[in-house]
């Protein structure tokens, strides 16, 4: 029976993988978070790999506080690059497949069409830079590596835009939401299924980058409006410009991801963003 190690398992994606794990009886899942496995402790990670001998490592651990990363640079780099290097080296030594989750923030957001895996990364935030460094470390130190970039992740777990909108709707009569940043939401449950499809169908010798988000392209304003409408909430939503919502980190103005490669390689059918949002809100 193959073993799958999932790091960062208490986060949104890790929690969705936990939910899915019962559907994959042919695998033994080992779920860890910082309490069980500190990825910044190289010797602890090495000992863990030697003891558990995982066939696959799905790295969901990340420093995701985009604005905070501008100041907390050392910690962001440790988690998003150094920890990935540690996992990659141990995967390589162990012969394990490394599946590393990255982000649309590796791009500058100035494109006019969906980003493909061949487009040159050019991050404009320190968070995006650390995630790009993590991608480089994964490829440099692990012979078998799949990087999956995603965007605007949400689920019923953890902190995310959807849950923030639901909270604000209970506190305010009207909110302003940025309307000049366009991308695609990703339901973590859909991403978790895609990851497992990749794991089940990946060749032993692979070094590839794939993009996955739900289908469609919307602004944060559209996203917020849809949440309010689906839940029949009375909170009003006003469109605002990015300059009216100052943040420490630059956000991509356009970060839609092209999913053609992952769909062709693995036969994955990607759900439309609105259908997945309705599904998640029904569950919550």
C-alpha cells in the first residue's frame, strides 16, 4: 500500500484532502501539521521520512499572509522556500514524488490572457517571490516533482474570502470590494480531487508545472456579490478600485490561470466557479 504524506494538513487544502482520503482506500495517508512535523527542522524531517518512508509528499504547508510577508520576510522565506528545499531533498533521497502547491502570485498580473505554465513568472510581492523560490527549490532538489499553481483558494475550513464576506455581512449593511482585480476562485475541494487524480496517474519520472483553478474569470466584487445573492443576504456590495483599498503587498490585476495542460494530461473536468461556490455555501 502506497503512503501519502500531507503536510500543512490543518489548512484549507489539507482539510479537504482529509475529507477525500476515505475514498482512496488503496493509499495510507499520513496527515501532519507543524505540531507533528516541523518543516523548519531538517533533522526532524529526515528522521520522519526514514521512519515513515512515504511514496508521495503533498506539500500544503505555506506562509500565506500576503501583506504580513512584506514585513515578516525571514519567516515567509523559511516556510515558503527553505521548508520546500528540506522536503525536496528528503523526497529525492527517499524516491518519493513531491507535489508542491504554488500560487498565481508568481506572476505580475499584467497579462491580457490566462497565464500558461510557460509564461515567465515575475512576482510583485514578497509573498509571490518566496513562493517562486519554493518552486525553484522543489525542481532543483527533487527528481520527481509536480508543482500545481492555484488561485483565490476558499473552503469551509480556515480563513478565506468567502468566510470573511459572510462575517462582514453580519456586521455591516454595506461593504466595498475591489472590482479591478480579476482572477478565478478555487474551491479547495475541487483542487484536492485534482491533486489525487495527478497522484494516481503520474509517471515515476516527472518534472512538471500545472495550473488549476475553477473555470471562469471574475473580480473580487463579482465574487462578493455572488456570495450575498446565493445566501440571500441583505448586505450591499459596492465596487471600489485597488487604490481605495491600500495594502502593503501588490496584488495581480489579472491572474487567470490557463488549465489546458492539466485537463489534457489527466482528463480532469474543471467545475465552473459559480457551481463550486454554490456547493461550498450549501455545505457551510
